[in-house]
């Protein structure tokens, strides 16, 4: 299908191409990752990005309502000259770019140029819905009946939602004890078959890939290139909210590196089409407990190198993880990943955007999570890594106080309710004992409840003492 759309290997020495409707998660010739690619000269694309604004007037049309398919000309894999496959939508992409002056000042942006892209407003509560809309569209093209994923939570919740909406079966692989209950509840409630693996996410990822190959399951992790096509649209909506002006920085949590890869691809394509005149810088933020990207890039000097990534350096690092029994460990479960499947695509995005990689400790993530909620809608822990990373880059002087910065808030605050309850109810000593955090200092933004008797006078005394 699709004379102008195809799949292409990202390795420059291979660059093999495959039909758009083929179900592939790696190049059959060399084993590298695949892109969804387009012959842009044969596609009709708008001359300016503001053209997409016209679709806001047609909100009763599901595809124009969708924050993914509103930009369908920029991810036109599902149509040929004569046919357009039904595009899958459950109303994803109704998200908010929130100009948060108060939080910006708190982290050092004196110009008030901090913007938070709240992807937690999606139907399943995370950014994953953008990618699922595109991937399930491709699954429908391929005639798939069962979808599978390995997940730390958000992927399973989103996949199970879309599968239920389409009458498909969802199969979910999770590592033992490595999923937040808010996310697990969504997957179970939507009818997903959940397999709890005695291992971590990396074990679950390896096994779901093997099972998908053997049983013909349609794999929904971000190694699937169609997932990243949907996630490109997060940046289209950011540009839309900024009046089509390109920000100085996009700051995003690390994890499996699907978002950073998708965002880089989005900006590279927009620049190729002449729809933007510059690219923002992308900053990818890891937790210090899951620092693979930081270790490889900052410590080891790994780069895209025009597609010739030093794979031996990556293999040596992964071998060291295995030899020393090192597992990822962070309270930000969504980014608790040691072997990011989109490592190479992320390196490409970093090179194209002059991007950087940083890591922040869990204490900073927990504090920033609390601070985000004090100044607007809250977020899950991994989302707060982006704000903590922005603060670090401001302290380093790399981000100027007057720069326009967009931090991507990937998931809803209710995705992981356990952390804020503990953060705001336990004394620092108990937090240190239960979570291993704040052993050297107390939480900065803790909001402990005040216990009172069932007595009005005592309540009034507390409230009067708390008056501004």
C-alpha cells in the first residue's frame, strides 16, 4: 500500500526499503531499526503550518477532532492515490500547552518562558495514545487481531484501551513489581491479558518480541516505527499552541527514548519541507537510577555519527550491566529502563538538534513533581524529570533565563498515586526507610496533613494560623 510511503532501515549502509503494510519491527536484512518514510515530492503537503488551523472549525469530524489525525498530511502512511484506510481514533490529542510563569520563576526562567505540554490529558492519561492511534491504524491495515507490549505501565494502559475499542485482544508483559497500580488498573479494566514476568522491563521487552515473532502478535512498543509517527504530533501541537513559532528547548524524559526520537524526526521533516526555519534543541533527561543514555553519551562519547553508531561500545556497556547484575532502579517507573530500544534514533535526534543528555536523582524528581502540582495540573514522577532537568540546565547556564522552554509532561498525576501520598504524609525518616530517598535532606515541597480533634475551635485555630 501507499506509493509515497514505505518503511526504510535507518542504517546508512543498508537503507533497505519495505512495503508500508508489512509488519516489521526491525530490518530483515541487517536487524537495525526502521523508519516510516515518505516521498515528500509525491505528497501534497501544506505550504504553511497555519493551514492546519482550519480544521479547528470542524470539531464534529472525528479525524479533525483528533490531535493526531488533524495533521494527517504529515503522517500519510495509511492512504494511496485511490484509497484511504480507516484511521483509528478515540479522541486523542486534546492536550494543553500551559504557560507556567510561576513554575518558570521557581526554576530560574526569569523571562517567564516555561511551557508545560500536558500529555496526561489524553484518554488513557498519557502521551502513549498519540502513538497508539497510528500503530493501531497500521495494525488494522495488516489485519492483526492481537496486540502485545512490554510495559512499565502507560503503554499497557493505552494499548488495552485502543484494543478494547477495536475489539482486539491485548497481551501485556510486565516485570515483577515494576508497574504502578494506577496504570495496571487501566490495563486490567480494559480486558488485557497480563503476564507478570519474573524479571525487569528489559526481560519483558525481550520476551514480548520473541513471542510476537513466534505467535504473530502485533507488537505495540515503540520499536514499532508507526508508534513514533503518532508521537510526532505532540510537537505539531506544541508549535500550534506557540503560534507556529519554534521554542528554544524541548525537554523530555528518557525511558525507551521513543518521544525524543519521534520529536527529532518531526522537526527534521518539518525543516525538510520548509515549514520551520530552525530546530529547537532537545534535552533528554534520565534518572540517575536508569542512566544508560547519559553513560553512553556523556561518559562514553557515543553519537549518531551519520548513522554509524559505535555498536561495540553499546554492547560493552550492556555486557557490563549483565556482568555486574545492574538493574535500573528509580521511583519514576515509566523511565526505569536500562536498554532503550530507540537508542539509535534518539542519537540521531540529538545530533540534528544539537541536543544534550542529563540525569537527575530521584529526590529532585519527587520535589519537582510536588512543585509542578503546586502551580497547575499535576503529573506522574517520570514527567517531573523533564522539569528537574530543565532546572539543572538552567543552573549550568546552558539554558538561558530568557529562553522559551517546553517541558513535556508525559502522564497524569493519578498514574502513580502512591508516591505523592507517601511524599506528603510520611516524615523524612520514614521516607528514607520506605523509599530510600531524602536520607541527607528533607523534601522541599512536602505538604503534611494536620491532625486535629473533631472540634471546631481547634480547626478554626489551625485555619487562622494558616491564613495568608
